[in-house]
């Protein structure tokens, strides 16, 4: 007979006086230990009795005992279920899942003191949340996406065995090559593109393939993007934290032994300025002379609202030193979890092998849908549409900085992206302002959370991708009133 649930129950011989007691103990212990979890539907007593070779009366009596002890409950017309525990002894499963605060030597040394990432306080209860890096989901043409996804699913149903592809689906790689050529003048072929599960997997793959643990010096902007920094630290890189100024990364501060340089040249994260052409040339010359690799994170370059567009580092590179990373989390939606790497030929094989070890292929249905979305011109039309919306929101924010907040905040000039940063004037403490604002229902984010080598200047960051122009104006007016009261 097929087992009725995956639980080993060993009972004494039929007719034993301990039969009922033994069945009751087995079920009760399984509930206490968490092997039968709250809400699990138990088999009907008739099926249980038949499977165990006992009388139904014994099964009914065991269930009745468990009901009287509040271990199981009956639902009219639906059967018997493991009850939700109230003051019951902590289960073994719960004990195993309790957070362990002591470092354990069984873990890799880097991970012993790591905790689940803290992305800041919850946005629950905030009236105005200036979230960073979050696009407006209401602007996404989901009806088109749904139609293309259904078409891709029908095509997949006709070829049920989809072999994993080393670099991603060919159609998507070709579409990405055309997209970055059109939007960023990045010269590449489909064969240079590796599809990733978002930008974070791209950083992880590059860290795996470029870093010799304990030996490779990786230079990163400070302040910078913490998840990128974490990927290289976890791979065992020796991190060199390099300051940025109004021209971007200070190339003259790069250690001579640097072998990897990670930059956000189009829209420095989080400060927002673009790297000057002079610095770009200086960085490429450094990479050429030192045989170093430059990782260019072009995370939201589609959204440029003014100023002179500067070529991507990958476009300026003639020596195969630059690896370009992009994502669709800003231009479409974060849950899509698709990004890409554009790499020179010398890196193709290593990236394919690392990708296979890390996760294999990304979600095939999402890849095929995105390929059709790009090829059909829908992404280009969507970006043109939302760029106008985001530009209007940015103008509202810039006007409020000038009119209402200029006494306390000094905006950092930039022309791209979905957020604005500002230094605080005088001796104001940005962390204190952010805490007070949150208590007033306004979500803003201090620059301190993006520094790794010590905060050199106090500041705040404001996202405008997922907040309306009206709420931007109201939220910043309330922030001004809060700052005025704190004088």
C-alpha cells in the first residue's frame, strides 16, 4: 500500500495493550518535533487504520486523545488538521531555525559574522517613501508583457526539453546586443553577451572568475553600491576603497597593484555625478598599463535628462579591458531578475563555466518574453514614455530643493538616474534627519549606509522612481517644516 504520509510509525503487534498508546505517542512526538507542521491535513482515520493494519477504532481513539490535548483540530466537512501551537513546547524544527548569534567555525570565515541583509527600515506606515532604485510599476505595459509571455509559453510547450544554454537564450542575447548598441553605443555581438539573474549575479560571476582569494586587489568607489562590494569581499578579494569627487572616481588614488576596478561612471552610485571624460581616459590608461579589468556598472543609464551624454567606458575601450554590466530592473521591474554582462572574448569561457556552476540557465520563459519585448520595440517605447514621467518628477524635486530645502541641503548635480543626492549643510547629522523624517512618515536615506571606509561627508539620498510628483512636493514640504522646527 502507498504510504499515506512520509512518517515512520512502528507499532507493536496487533492486539497489544500498548497499540493505542504507541500510535498516540508517535503522532504527538511528530507534531511537537515539527515533522507534522501546523496546518497539515491528517489522513482520515479509515485510511490511517488500513495503512497501519490496525482497527479504525484505535485510529479514532488516537485522534480523540490528540484533539483533547489540542494537538489536532477538526474542521467540519474538511477533516483533521495539526493545530496551530499556542503555549506548546518549542519544537525541534523551531529550535533549529532560531537565529544563532555566535560565529561557527564550520562556516567559511567571511560568512561567520554575516547576517541577513538589512535594506533599511520597513517602508510600512510611511506616507512618503523616496525609495532608491525602484521604478513605478503602474507604468509597466503588463498587458503587452502578458501577451508575449503567453506566446513564449506556447512555443515552449512545443519544445518541452529545453537544454540549458551556457550564456543564455540566443534570442535574448541578440536582442540585448541591439539594445545596448542603440541606447549606449556599446559595440558588441550577441556572442559577447551573458544573461544573468540580475546585476547581482553578474557581480558574483565576475568575482568568481577574476579574483584569486587573498591576492587580487579590487578597487571600489566609496561611497558605493554595497551588494557589489559584498560580492568581491565574499570571493576573497583585497578591497581598496577609492574616494570620488565631482569628476567621479579619483583614479590617482588607485593602488598600483589594483587588478579590478568597479565603477558607476554614467551615474555614480549613490552621489549621482557622471565621470568626466578626462577621468575616463585616465582610468582606461591605468587599466591598459597595469593589465587591469574595469567593471562598468551602467545600472540606470537609460534615464538621462540633460547634459552632454558621455560614451560608455566600453565604447572608449580599445584594449579589451572593460566588462560592461547592465540590468532591466530599473527600465522594467526588479522582480524580472534579468541582467547581462558584455565581456571581451578572453572572458567568455570562464563566465559560461561559472554561470553553469552558480545557477545554470536563468528562467527560460522570462528570457524568451523579454527577447520578444525588446525585439518588438516595446522596451524602447516604454523607456521613452517613462523618461518623460521621471523627468517631470525630478524637476519637482529639484525645485523643492531650491525653494524649500536650500537652507539645509546642497544638491549634488547630475543628469541621470532615478535618485538625487544632497549634502547636508553645516553641522547637521544626516542619520538623525533620516530617523526624524521616518518618524514623521517620510522615508529618506542617509549617505552613511553606502560608505565602507568611514563617512567623509554627511548627506541624504532621495529616490523618485516610485513616488508621484504630488507626493514628492508634499513630502519635501513636510521635511522642510521638520527641519525648520529642529533649528
